[in-house]
């Protein structure tokens, strides 16, 4: 009875019976909401990844875990929507509104719960990070996965004409708009809360319009409260910074979001700490670090003209270099925002002899015509693709090219001078053997970290003696060096090197894998249980999917895998330039659209077209494999853009065809979306955290070829 | 090709998804112990003992047995081990109803350090110390800089072979006056340390214990008869912080200080000033009050600057001004000798006479530039200066 009454009052039902205009308007609103969901979801995804990176270790494992959880839970949401019985516009409107508002709660929760769950200041291990990411990103990811196929189901239930392919296209247009808006505009000017507010605005508006059109005025009025609160909290001056107090304390002097990360400056008792994405990268008065970094290499040289510092120029560093009266210091730092904040606070003091160059260090080394007496690299451990580029054979070769005769390169890696574990011996040995291929002499000095000095000239470990010869006064080295860096420690470290350990190259980044093992050792855990569990469930999932769904699974897998490979290769060659990396990601997003449009157009041609797309992808992967194996040379940046665009176009092309082959009347959208998303999740994890670090780029491409070849066989046998 | 999924199949799929969540969720919280979130104390490793003893094993000291289960009595963890279990410190196992140490004669680190590095500022300045460590620790400090040996089993680390007599012989051959049991937690290799210390004492070599102080009375009493000096961490004066950052408790550490004082072992105290935890002036005042009441003003206190390390790498370095503030508080409260560490070039490395305030030892790092103590007394005002000064200052560069 109640149900009947409700149906009688349902304006949508009424419109079906009394005219199509009203229905079209509602359908149009839902379609616009799909577009708006695309905009919002991509922006929220970008903001969420950055947020988790600011909370936990910013390595590939964390990035992959965030994307993995997101994609898997979205896939789950899609699956659930497939079986959700009630197809109601009212419910859809409310879900859309919740989807628009939830991200603010999600980001706030990520910030606030960290110190509730974990110990303040602690970096947790793999499994706690995974659980935290999964728990806090699941509600939104689930809704995103649920809402798209559900929107289609609602439209269809009301008799609207809209296909899964059209849904896919509409969502893609939203994704592209959201990606471009967020990556190229919002991230430059707004903080995360404001980005969420701006990117969710359209979805909020459409949701409210839907509620009004459904004449649910009470719901509308009730909805206004969270909507107003949403915007007040997003744009209010105090709320967003206050959510950072848990992590940074209340002494925040400066808070900036740059495309490269979160820059926070705190001040306590007159002393500054500079944070980059949650990690304290510099604290005032760290004279030990400055002296070790500068004097160990520079005191080796008889004559110093130009010095290149790649990162790490804060605090006392320039003053220590200037003790050698060099002609000039070039200081390369990637993030202009970091430079600005450090300069404003006096952590970087402008000096006549110093030029600050805001660019990628490797890019500068590749393109500069200058010759340097010394190149001092002060970067974090090479546990990410981005940083590993500074510890490879190719990088050392490029660096040697810009060094004067007998010039020196120095950098450091974390290790305990009292004891070397097997994994750290591997790490040091791999880098030692790599740098030794390029320089005649390599000396390890076990200081606060293990310092690598590489030169064709002679090297000495008696640093205090060299400083004494030059009458250079130091605070740390003068009194502590002989006690800390004893002869037996130097001997112990240098003799620990295993000459058989393979080298680290751009396309075979072995050290990333070694460092990930070191990371797991630190927590006494192993990812094996996780991987085994995942593999088991994946096999079960695949055994239940339709053949067409498997094709989309493999396509999602390959699309994310290729995107990671392209981003990796691009960074190796051109450096990490935010806008260009953003352009690559956008090229992938853009390619999906024409692919989906073409697929929609030719969807009736079925299996043949699916096979052509499969062949196209395999061909593109083979081309990539040939390039990565035999050339690895620079090629125009546009080639990477074109490659990404073409590959994703083929991916987008397959979706409407697979949907058509299964049959629209059975509402396959949810299953197809799920397959695509689960495949993308698996591809992210497999390529980013396993295949590239373990076996290198070529092996990763071969893995993708095999995945696609298997799906081709599936299509052929279908 | 085209087929619907039935309700039954749907339930099956959901079952698999639940399996995924359950499988992954299983791994998250080790042992499912809730207190692990905020109390990181270690736990016994069930069925983790090796099947057979190895060359570097010895029957443990200070344990009780009912013929089957054993209970280690060396440290306040008092690990109750069933056959095949391994202790919290990872070094002790129950094999056949007996407690064995797996860390005997197998040091994983051997170095020669300046005594000031321990840090000991009032114990034979400018001498060298033969420093050894075997694997293991009864704490779980989040900032441990030696975690690769302290948080590992003896079987998991690369090690040398150096039995107690060999350690003493090596120190003698190198003409080094002291042996330090350091880097990891020597309480976890108690038997090795005890036997070495006993032999060293017989050969006129001094013994230095660098420890977290988490040890029971009886084993410490036994050890103390051979100890010449100790540097013991007083990581904070708050039991909650001990549980959260270190995986231990405060009272046993305080008991250790009292016992060392009672036994006349020279010791110095070290507090790592972790920002947000151990930097509270009020806590420092309470800590100094306890020290003065129970131990007196003469034992030096070292405040060390914290740098992000190991798992505790999302905190800033301690501001130098915070260290100076705590030092001022401690001096005002009445501790005679308060030093700062990890701040090269700071005046607080020097020793000042607590009576006339003149400089007794001017230090440049580990080296001594000026030494104004004669026969253990201030050269200027003749006040006795607490410590073990020896006949003369040796080896200063």
C-alpha cells in the first residue's frame, strides 16, 4: 500500500505516463551527474593519493596501494550495483550528493585518524598502511564504483535510452575534464579542501536539482545543512590548517601545496623544520650533515671552480661550500615552492656566488654545457622511480660528462656504520659497482650515512688532515671524525662490497627492489601473504568472469601497466617535470574518449573489432619492447604522448564492443566496469611494485604482452 | 556467452570478496593485540626456537624451570617459554626444558670507540674502548639506530666468532683499557657479557655497560661486581612514553639506577629528547627531583638531540634551544653535570666545575683540548670532581 502511494506520488513515474519532456530532463540531469561524478572522482583521487603520500612513506608501494585499494573497492561497488534491486532516482540523487560531500570527510579523516591509530611521528609498516588506506578510502571508492552503473540502471528503469558505452564515454569526458582541471589549474592555486569543493560543486548542484525535480523538498532542506557545512569547512580559513596540527603541531609558519607535494614550515623555539609531504627534510642547525656532505668531497680537490648541488642546499650548506672560495655554486632544486618557502624563512639565503635553478637535477645535468669541479647530490634513498634515476649507470655517465678532469661526484645512502645487514650490503654493493663502472676510484666513508666519493683522481679518507692543510675550520669533523669514522670502520665498509652484485640501471632499477626488501625488513614483515592472498582471490574472480569481462580485465591491467611504464621511461629521459608528467597522464585519459566513441560506432561488428584492438595493443607493446631493449634513446616527447593516447584509445575502443557482445538487456555495465577497475588495480600493483623493480622494464612489457596474448586467445575461442 | 548471475552466484562472489578482505585483514595487527597500537612491548615468539643448538649457545643464567617450561629471570619481561619458544629479546630459547642463550661468542659488531662516544664524560677521558654487540634487545624503541642488530635474532645477523677469552685477548693485544657491551642491548646477551666481564676484570681490563637498564635485581647484582662504569638510558620519566616509544616500563629502569648507586658503579644517564614526548620541562623537573632524591647530584646527565630515524622518522630534530632549556632546568634543580649531545661545537660538551664553574675539560668533539683535573680534584678550587679519572688522561690528539 505504502509502495503504491509512493509510486503515485513519484513525478518520474508521472512523467513516463504524461509526457516525455520531463523524463528527458531528468535523464539529462542524471547524465550530467555522471559527467560531474567523473570530474569529482578524478580530482578526489589525485588529492587522496597525495594525502596518503603525505601521511606515509612516499614510495611506490604506498602509491600502488592507494590506487590498488581505490580500483578494487570501486570494482566491488560496481559489482554490488549489478545486484542492487531498487532503481530509484530519489536514492540516486542522495547517493550522488553523498558522493560529492564525502571526500571532505575522507581527507579530514585521513589526517585526523592517523595519530589515533598510529603512534605520533611513527611510520607504520605495510599491513597497517594497507588497512588504513583500505578503510578510509573504501566508502568513497565504493560509492564511485557503485554510482556509475547504478545511474545507468536508474535511467533504464525509467525507460530512458542510454547504453553502457555511452555511460563509459560520459564518465570519460568527466574524467578528462576533472584531470585537466585538477592537474593543470587547481593544484597550482588551491589547497586540497578547496580543490574538493570546486571539483564537487557541479555534482552537488545536480544532486540538489534532482532532489527538487523529484519534489523531495524535505530532503532538499535537510540536504542544505551538510552542503552549507561542506562549503564553510572547505573555504573557511581556519579549518583546513587545523586538520594538519595532529601531524605537524600547532607551530605551522607556512603551509603550501605545490604540484610536487605538501610544503610545511614549522617553527619551535626559533628553529625551523621544513617538511615535504610529511617528511622532515631539514631542521635548523644540522651542522653534521652539512659538513659531511660538503667537506668529504670538496677537500679531495686541489682547485675548486664551479660546484653543482643537486638538492640539499638549506641551512649551513652554502657557507660550508664557500669556505673553499669556489667561483660559483649552482643549486638545483625541483620544487619552486620549496625554494620560495625556504628563501622567505632564511633557510636558503641568497648569495652572490649562488644561482638557484628550479628544475629537475637530472635534466640539468643532461643539458648543461657547464663543467663542474664537484657534483654533490643530496637526495633521499632511491626507493622510488623518480629518485632512482639519480643512482643509475646512465646518470653517473651523464654526471661524469659535466665534471672537470678528476672532478668528484658525491652522494650518500643510509646505512649503519656499526653493522651492515645483507640487504644493505646488496644496496651499497649495487650502487658501488654501478658508479665504479664510470669512475676510476670510489671511496665509501661511513659517516652519519655512507658517503660515496667517486673520481678519476686520488681519494683519501683522512678528511681532517685535508681540512687542516686548507685551514678550514669545522665543528663536527674537527673533533668527531677520527672517533666516528675510524680506520677499521672505513675498512669494514669498503671490504663489505660484493663485486658480484648487479648494477643499477635506468631500465633495470634493481635498487628499488632492494630498498623495498629493506623496508619490509624494517618492519619484520613480508608482502608474501598479501600477494598470495591476492593472487588466490584474483584467480577465483577471473574464473567467475565472462570472457568479454576478462578481455576488459586484461585491458584495464595493460592500460595501467603501460601508463606506469610510460611515466617511468619518460621521467628517466626527460626528468620529473610536473606539467609534462601531467600531460602524459592526460594523454591516457584523452585517448579513452575517441576510442570509446569509435567502439560505440562499430560495436555491432563484434569479435573482429575486439581482436583488431587486441592486435593493436600487442603491436604497440612489441614496439615499446624493441625500443626499450635496443635503443632507449631520447625521442621527441610528443612520441610518448602519442603512444599513451593511442594505447588508451584502443582500451577505450574495447569497452562498448564488449558491452554489446554480452548484451545490454542484461545490464552488463556493472560487471564490465568492475572487470576494468579490478584489472587496473591488479596492473598497478603488478607492474609498479613487482615487475619493474624485480625484473626491469623489458620483463614488465613482456608480462603485459602475455596478459594481452591470453585475452586474445580468449576472444578467439569465444 | 550471455548469462545472468543468479542470487546464489552473487552470494558466492560476495563470499570470495569477503575472503579477500579476511585474507588481507588477517595480516594487519600482529597477534591481534589491541595494546600494540599504543603499547609496543614485545611478545614471546611461539615455536620459533631452532631445532638444535648451535656453536654459540650456552645454558642461560637466572632462570627457573619445571622441567618443561622455563622462565627467564634476567630482565623484567620475565619471558615464560614453553618448549620451542623464543624470548622477547630474541636471544633466549627453551629447548628440552632448559633455557639457552643463542648469543654467546658471536658478536655482530666489533669496533674501537672513544669512551666519550658511549657517552661517558667522567670515566677515563680520551681513552679507547673495545666495543662489542651481539644481536637482540628486550625493548622495541621506534627510533633505534641499531635496529638491524637489536631487532634481529642471533641467527639472522652476520657475526664474528669471539668467545669471552678472545674478547679479552683482543682488547689486551690492542692495548685498550676497557671493554664496552653496547650498540644493541647487552642484557639480551647477558651470559656472554657476564663471562667476558669476569675474565676482563681478572686481566685488569675495565668493563663498561651501555644499556637501557631494563634488568632484574639479581642478575644486575651479579654483573655489577665486575662493572666499572655504565651509561644507562633514562629514556623519559613517564611510564606511558616508555610503553609507546620503547616497549618497556619506567620503574625497573629506576631500580637499576638505584642498584648501581648502591653498588658503587660509576654511571652516567642519557636522555634522548624526542620532540613532543620527552621535551616537557615539567617532566624534566620531576625526573631531576627523583635523581637528586635517590641518587644525588653527582652522576652526569646527558641530553641528546633527536634526529628522525628508523620508524620514528616523522618528527623534527630537537630544537637546540629545547636542549639548552632542559639543561638549564636540570642544572637549576641541582644536577651538577649536565651535557648535551649531537650538537657539535656546543659549549655543553665541556665539563665545568660544579663549585667554581671554571672549565675542567674543554672538549673538541671526542678530543680534549684542556684538562684541569688533578687527582680527581678541580685544579682551581680543589673540589673533588665525581667520576673515575684514572692516573692520567690518555691518547688525546
